[in-house]
C-alpha cells in the first residue's frame, strides 16, 4: 500500500468492520459540530441523503486537512422516520422515547461514505436501508434497555442490530454492513480501484 488510509470516525463498529475485512488503516476522529451542519441542511431544504453525504464529506475533509497525503474516509448515518430526523439518544430515557416513536413503523438508515485526499473528493456512495420495527410491548423495553444500557446510546436508532436490537424488528431491507454504519462492499471496491488493497 503506497498511501495511508485514515478512518475519520470514532465509531467502534466501523473500525471493527474495516479491520475484520483485513484493511490496514488508522483512526483520526473528526472534530465537527454535526448538529449545526444538520440544522443548516434542514434550513436549506436538503434531503437526508444530501445531508448524510455533506456530513461524511465534512468529516473526511476536516481530518484530511491534518493528514497530509492520506486517503481519508468519512461516513455518516441519519435515521429518518416520516419527516423526523432522529439523533443519537442522550440518555436511556430518551432512548426509550425514541424506540416508542419508532415502534410499528418503517424507518430508513440513510448512510453515506466519502473519500477525500489533498482537499479533493475522490469517491462517495450512499444507501438507505429500510427497517420495520415490530409492535413490541413496553415490557419488552423494560427488559431490553437495562440489558443493552450505554451500548444503545452509541447508535442513532438506539439499537445494535448485531446484538439484542435485532429482536426489535419484523423486516429489514438492505445491506447488513450499511445498516451497521459502513457500506463496506462499496468501500472495498473503491479501495481496490485505488490500488490500496489487492484486487
């Protein structure tokens, strides 16, 4: 590999997915006011896909500015249900309220990824898996939330599909890796065309 690969993300699951695929990279978290960028996108009338891509690119650009010639990967994910864009819950009570709002409904996990090098966007991809929550009971939530605890606060949906969160769903449409927050197959394809992993 002739160029460094940097993941501009503090997400543990994104790093685990990339490492498990055998990709060599390092992590540099982006220092970005995501709430401000989301508010700006909404005020400009941009849709969730445009906003997710703007956030992914902003993260990649912020990190790339301090990483020399490295290829920097930024990613972002928005949960959209109806007209509402959900953020990561701040505490377990908010997680409960959010899960109750999503119960019995279909939402999208609008996921975008972007590669930046030397101030230029090299590549991007976006996808929107659809997930339908079942009509779970409050008793289920009483069991689920204490069992998952702080783990669900790291997810925009207040669930981990790779954990007990899978029990929340009736139907899932879309790529598993993308649902976890990283369109891994598309990213690996880009890295092959760039010569950063073997083809």
